[in-house]
C-alpha cells in the first residue's frame, strides 16, 4: 500500500492540472483581497480584517464541490485511457486501488485547502485594518474549518465513488454534483409536497449542514454533528463504491 500511495502522489503532484487549478484559485482570492483593500483604503470604514474573514467563512461551502476537481486530478480519466484496467490486470488488489486513490485525493484536497485558506488569511492580515474583533474573526475561521472539514471529506468519498463506478469522467462529475447539490432541493420540495420527513433528511445533507454552520456559530455540538454526518457519508460512500468496484467489470 505504501508503494501504491507513493506512486499515486508522484503522479498527481507532477501534473500541471493541480498547479494551474491552484494558481487560478489563488489569483481569484488575490483579486478578492485586493478588492477588500481597495474599498477599505478609499473610505469604506466597514471593511476591515474581520469583515473580510467573515466573507471567507461564508464561502467555505464551495469546498464541497471543489472535491470534484481533486477527485478528477487523482482519478485522471483512468477509464478512458484503460490505466485502471492495467492496474487490475497487473494484479493489484481492487481494495488497494480504491482506498489508495481515495487517500491521495483526500491528501490533495486538505493540502490545497490549507494553502488557499492561508493565502487569503495572511493577505487580509497584511493589507486590512485591525481592531479588537480580530480574534473573533480568527475564531470564526477555526470554527468553520472544524465543521467544514468532515463534510468536505464526506463529499470526497462520494466523488471518488462516482469516478470509480461511472466510465465517463464528465458524467461522473455531473452525478457527483447531483448527489451533493441537487438532492437537497429535491428533498426540500418533497418535504413541502409529500411529507416533512424529507425536510428532516435534508437537514443532514452535507451541503445544507455547511450552509447552516454560520447560523450555528460557535455551537460545538453542531460541529460534532458535522463530524458524525461527514464520517458517515465518507464511510457509506466508500463501502458502496468499494463493493461495487470489486464486482465491476473493467473494460
């Protein structure tokens, strides 16, 4: 397993895809930081470090869909290029293949998130005015990250299952978007039209829980619930994906 992880890490960290994607995101973050600085330096007294950081907290739900990119970076069109078939034919256990790619995709996602968060926070710290609310802003980041991380990990598990089980990477990405982002509104509609139990289920969807993190600010029992749900989604998606992949015919 160690050699397989090393090989997968070597492949993904030598792909331009990873660095170009990260560069684009950092440029966009840089523009956002610059915009905050520009409005602050031109008389907007309400724009300070605290305000900019709260904006970051509100955008953390995007990380759930970013797992589609990190999953694609690691899986890398393996159905299309028959490289997955080659790995199986070479005699590698399917469990090692599946769990190895999931582990590397998770590693890439976590490292990329740390780079992006660090870049934004440090940029805001260097350029924007500070006051007594700075500590509250940093606490908010810590809280949001603590609640978001397990839900992102759950999303990564769903994404990898889609990539393994659907031959077209494009269709796999659409399926992942559907499961993560489209199912909650459908459940909401069913809750209105059919039975309130659907709305109850919707409240435990990762996308909805990410949106509710700010509404439950500094309620650490809610963060604990995020970990329970996130890990349940990760384990559930991994078990389903792994079992289906073991039986799947690789063409």
